[in-house]
C-alpha cells in the first residue's frame, strides 16, 4: 500500500523530498526538511540559483547562508537543473510562480511545465504536493489528469495534495515552522500522508476535506487582505476629504479588543500575492457565471492609489507655486513593503512612471534595491532604468519634494524632515515628534 510505505518512510526520515522551484517559498521549505534530517533535492530552471545553493549561498532573506551550508555539509541538500532526478524522490512539492497574464487571467504555464516534468519521471509510490497559490480545482482538474495519463492510479500508484504556502518574507516572528499549515488531498489517503509530512516541520497542521478547500482557503486569506487594504485606502481618501487624520482614526479604532482588526492605507498594494491572488478566485468564479464584486471594487480602489499619491504630490507642489513638470522628486523606498528588497508589483513603479510621464526629474533611494527596471509594454513615461542614489544631505535639500513610498526602518526620518522642503508621507513613517519639529511641509495620506 502506497499510504503505508510513504507513512513509514516519512516517519523514519528515509523519504527523499524534492522541491520544484527554489524561490521565496521553495528554498525555505527544502532547507527546513533538510534541517530535520531529510534528504532534499531542489529542482530549478535557473542554473544560477541551483549553483548558488550548491555553493552554500542563500539569495533569500529568510534563509541564512549558514543553514544552507549546514544542510550541504550534512550531505542532505543538493540543487539541480536535471529533472530526471525526480524519479529519486518519494515526495515532490511544486513551488513555482503563478503570475497573471496581461489579460489578468491565471498564467498556469509554470504549473503545467512542472507537471510535465513530474509526468515524465513519475514512478509508482510518490506523493505529489502543489504549494503554488492557484484557483480551486487546479490540483484535481489540471495535475491529477496529467498523472493519470500515464496509466497511474490515485491511491494505488500516487497520492496528490494541495497545501498553501503562507510564508511572509522578512517577518522574523513567523517562519515556516510556526505558521500553521493547511493540507487538503484529492483523496483521504493523500490528505493523511501529506499532513503527516508537514507535521515533521511545522508545529500545527490543519487538515481539510479536499484540495479545493485548501486552494480556496489560501485565496480567501489573501482576498481578505486585498479587500481590507482597499477599505483602508478608501477610508484614507474619505478622511482626507473631511479633513480628519486617517492614522489617528485607525489607531483609535484598533483599541477595540474585539471585532476590529487594523489595516493601513498606503500608496497601493504590491508583492507577488495580494495584487494577484484575488484574480485567481474571481477568474474561476466567472467560469461558473459568478461575478465577485468585492474583489473588483478592492482592485479598483487599490490600483487607483498611485494616481492618488501623484495627485497629492501635484497639489502640494502647486501650493508652493511649482509644477510636477521639471520638479526634482526624490522617492524614499521603492520595494513593495518595508525592510525587504522585493519590487514585484510595487506601487512605487506606477508612481515613478506617472511622475516621469508628467516631466518630473525623478530619483530614488532604497537601501535594499540597487536598480529599478520598467516593462516597456506597460510604461507611459520614460522606461529608462533608475539606480539607487546615496541619501546625501545635498540630495534631500535639493529635492522639491520627497515622497515616502516605503517606510524602511534604517532611514533617518528626522534628518529628512530637517532637510527637505516638502514631504509626502504615504506610510505614516514620520512620527508626531519628528513631524512636529519638521522644517518641511508634510502632507500625509
Ligand atoms: N513569495 C511569497 O511571499 C509567497 C507567499 C505565499 C505563496 N506564494 C506562492 O508560492 C508560489 C511561488 O512563489 P515564490 O514567491 O516562491 O516565487 P519565486 O519567483 O521566488 O520562485 C519561483 C522559482 O521557481 C523557479 N521555476 C520556475 N519555473 C520552474 C520550473 N518549471 N521548474 C523548476 N523551477 C521553476 C524560478 O526560477 C524561481 O526560482 C507562487 O504561487 C506564489 O503565489 C508566495
């Protein structure tokens, strides 16, 4: 019985764990298994990433080089571009990207490509798990038929499950081991064995009745965030219209010990998850004739925030008799959130693009991001790349406006307030103390 064989190899730590895609999700995962004593093989299409892991170097902020080196020294970890080694694995976990197409429909090409490799090398007795965020039905509608095409039978020859990844890059408090893991198989045996597997590396496993429930759970979580951030953004604009301090309102509301969870406004949403994942859900719902209105509304509000920030900048400059055209604008922080280097879907990209299209002379400082590139196909202004500028006194002093897009911790905001003539703070990065002593005119979201 496949269930019994896998149960004993997992319990006895003989199971070889393959992870396809060694990015933000896959690398921490495989390292966690290797640290727990399992043999881990990482599969990558990017040879540079595979080489760097084999050389003991980590390129992911939450994975230390020491841990990678320890796994290598123990002979537990290896990375490869040779997918024929999939046949050696007892468990194969897929952690490849799930972006959107230009039409905002799910781009399943990475999952399909990984599925095709698995299909090629599938042998009897393997547990396949999908971790990439995707629409409900992917595991049983897309992957299961690919595996069955080989004539293999679920529960007899292979097991198949979905388990969403909830990692929060850069979060020192919650990492793989202490984030509860939801697991749903396409059969009860699949759920049971996949849950047992994750129980080896995480403190809490929550099993659900199907892969579809687990897929929907992940999308519900991220849609919840997108919608609540959308509401915070709308409330910020509403408060601004009424002349009320948004941030003071949220702080006050957050004192309620039940029934309120604070979400904060900002220049827009970014990252690989929150701006994309709700589209996976609404796309699937649309296939069944259901129009998810909350998702559309949140998307509309959140994607309008960069233009709103540009409006704030333009009004603030106008108040001091300046135009955006020709003004020197310094953007502080371009990554999509604080203290990380991830530029994916960062709202700073749209803000820069809109300001450059209006003739602003634009530079940025971000200690985590050396270079910002633009996709020509989507850019309305200048598509030339930008490079990080040192945060010198001269740079700040000579700027007509400083926009705080991302509130990185290692910026001396007091100094910015002493030097800049005008600051647009989209993150409430300036504490009341700093703000009140400021020589700069400060405009907040
Ligand atoms: N980053 C996050 O915070 C996060 C959190 C939860 C869930 N997720 C989800 O996890 C999945 C992976 O995200 P990520 O952030 O790790 O992406 P990533 O881009 O950091 O990593 C994906 C890796 O997969 C590799 N890859 C692509 N196609 C491949 C293939 N066919 N075979 C082998 N390797 C391949 C890429 O080279 C890359 O290294 C996505 O579905 C994402 O939505 C991400």
